[in-house]
């Protein structure tokens, strides 16, 4: 196979940055996939004298290892051709094995270097998954920094039999020493926590009170942190994951001034922007409560208490669960929420999409190009998606649309085998045999942890005024966790700025 001109030009610029010679060890046989990989590897090697190719025998065929010439193995292997979203993973692996230091938090790097046990990671990916590269790149960095750690990216489309045998039905899925380690989007902090255990509450002891403490790392939280820090006040940001729900968004075309970007790319830029300011960023931390005393006190799940003069709640939203038997039991075993990530694993199979809004219909359209058949189930008598999407959906030959339908149960044994639904008009129940169920019925605010401490509406959204103030003095809120009329990235960013400015004004008047 041949790289297109754009990728080749991009790769050539990066290869000029190699600081040391590399050896790509390729494991091949007589298959068509091996021929494609050989062409791919040789084309890369022909672009620079700093890369040589040799044949060898690796655990999987076809695959290739990336090593520095004359040195022990880096532990990085690509089983599959890393194109699509994984092309960046390849570029970074070449540069980092070639001698360029990974861009990683110094504390995390030190923690990785201190791991003194052998860890063999394998990550199953699809090339259309926009969450997979972060995991692949994180584990590759860990392999570069610590010789005890190895990592193999396994492209599910090339190793279908292996994926089927291991029952992998969601990506990214990370295996550690042959056992499932973690599935879905994750961070380096979460991986290290799973290896070494959660951070102790004592790590947060002795922190001086903040002027503004932002809870949440999505667009609203990031915006609030920037606006607060620019005021020259002590600012903290605590979040489970930096990036929030936007990390699940593939194409973004409505951020003003940017014609097109993708969620992970946008939030990487946003995090870099936040890091330009003096913001104490505390990632991989879950918040369990908030209370107003002399100061606002935010309690973390590990028992630590962070104190601040004011707080901005920007916890965002998560995918709404349908709440039927089988949904939680078969999550990542046939129940999925991301068609871009997990769709390729259902190639040639029968799936259902629950949800007739824009997200659901876009998912059904995308899946129809991969799977054997898609059944769309909508609770209301009519689809809610835009007409242009409905027209496209109805033009597809392998899609069935069922409206006025109530999902009763997702069935299966070790994985999904079907769905039971009822006609809302007649009450008649039907069981439909399926291999997968994609649930796209909108979002729900992440506010359960608040209890009765802050006033919310019946949908769980935090009630705020025009300054972003909540019912708790000194506490403000922004973004999708609030009763904002519209849930959009640009609106969340604006509301984060509003909340931070509101918090600053509150301090001037009251503290």
C-alpha cells in the first residue's frame, strides 16, 4: 500500500527530527496483509537513511517493532498498519524511540520510571476510534520511559479472529499480561492509579485555600480556569478527566474561527492553554460533595477536602442510560455508545441503534456502511433528527426504522444476543436477534454527587442566574451541568467565563 501525498509530506517533516537511527523489525508471511505492511514499512524506510528494516519473528504476524539501533528493545510493537487516527501514534513512537523526550507531566514520568515489575500491555483498537490513540500513545510513552514495560497496538480489523476469540466488543480495550485491564477512554493518571493504587488523601493536605476552585475539566471548566487565573488569583482545577464529553466528539464544525477540528485535538489545545497559566490542575480525582462553611469545601472520593473562597461547578454531562435490564451487564460486551470507536467490531453483523435524534440517526448512517443491518428504535411516534439526516437514513437499503417503540430488555449470556421491545400502541412485545446495541438518547448532567446542597431542576441541572451563581453562596456553575437552554461547546466556554467573572466579583464584594 502507498501513503497518500499529504501523509507522506507530513511524515517526511517528522522524520527529519529523528535524533538516532531506528530499526523496524517486521514479522511477515505470505498473506495479503503482510504484503501491505511490507510496502508500508519499506516506503517509510525509503524516506530517511535513519531507518533500516529487518525481518524477524514477533508474537503476531503481520506486525513490526520500533527500536533504536544498537539498543535493547523499546517494547513498542504495532500489530496492524497504524493509519487513520493511529498515524499520529506511529509518528510519536518513531520520534520518542528516536530520542525526542515525550511531552508528559514530570511527576507522571517519575512515577512511570519507578515501576519495578514487568508489565506487558496490549491495546485493541479500530482505526476509526478517536479515543484509541490517546491510550496507545500513553502506553507507548510508558514503554519508552521504562524497560520493564512493553506495549503492542493490535488493529482489530486485521486480527478479527483474535478479537472474536477474546470477546472484545469495545475499543480501546487494554489487556495486561493477557487479562483485561481497562476498557474505553482513559488517561495516564488513571492507568498509573490502576497500577499503583489511588492517590492518598495526604497528597492534598497542606494545600492553601484557593480563590477559585473549578470542578470539571471540559470546555466550561477550562474556560473558567483561564479567566480566573488571568485575574491573578489562586486558581485550582480538579477533574476526573481533562476534556470531558468533548473527547467523545469526532467532527466539530461550529467552533467559531475553526472550520473543522476533532474533540480530542480541541481539548488537547485547551489543556495546553490552561497550562500556560498558574493553575493547580488535579486530574484523576472524583468529587463526592460540597459544603459552605467559612470557605467552600469540596470533598474528594479519597477523603481529601479542598478549600476555596469560591467554586465553579463545571462537571458537564454523560451519555444517558436507557435504564433497562441488560444495559449495564453487557456494557462493552455488545452495548456501546460510540459508533465511530466500536462500529468496526460489528462489521457484517446485525445491530440496533436506540435513539432517533441527530446523534442516533448519524450513528445509524455510519453503521450502515459497516454492518449487515441496522434497526433504529425510537420511543416517540416520529424521529426527531433533522430532515436531511432522515432523508439520508431512509435512502439506505439495510436500515429498518421502528417508531413508537419502548425498549424492555437487552438480552444475552456472555454478550448481547438481542433486544426485547414493545409497541407502545398495542403493547405487543417482540424479541429481535442482534449482535450489538448502540444507545444514543442524549445526555444527562453529572450532578448526582451534589445531593441537596445546590438547587437543581427536575432534570438534575443546576439552576444559575445571569452571573452563573447557584443557590449556595460563593458557588457558581457553568456548561452542560446547568439549566443552560442550549448545550454547545462554544456556549459552555462562554458560561465558564461568566462563572469565573461572577466568582471574582463575588470575592471583591464579600471577602
